[in-house]
C-alpha cells in the first residue's frame, strides 16, 4: 500500500486519534485491495481521483490499484451529502 503526495499531506493534517483509526482500517482492509466488501467497492462513475472507495465511519479513503498495490489518492470526511477533503467540498 502506498500514498500519493496529496493523500500523505491530508493524512498528516488529521488529528492523531483519527490517523491511528484510519491507519488500522487501511492496514486491515487494503491487504487484499481488489476484494469487494460492504464498505470497500469500485466507484460506479469514473473519477479522475480514484477507482475504489473504502468507507470507515464518516471517513472515505479513495484509492487506485497499480498491479497488486493499492495507492491511496484521497482522504475525506463525509458530512451529510458533502464530502470534505482538507476542509473543502469535493465532488467525486
């Protein structure tokens, strides 16, 4: 598993408790990144940001597969119908 520069910057800006939570979620769920699950699936619409989404509570982890390696591209928090990435609304 790898992070893009943007995803790593977003990850480092999060509070420590959230970083620990997301780190564990990523470690557990992205060991076999291509396997679909209830909270981990391929995006229905094409996106310039990612191909897959992993849901962890209110947090969303977007990633792409490069071979067998998951590359995390975005981290965001879902509030209602809005996805916030670095405090700004983003449409995937």
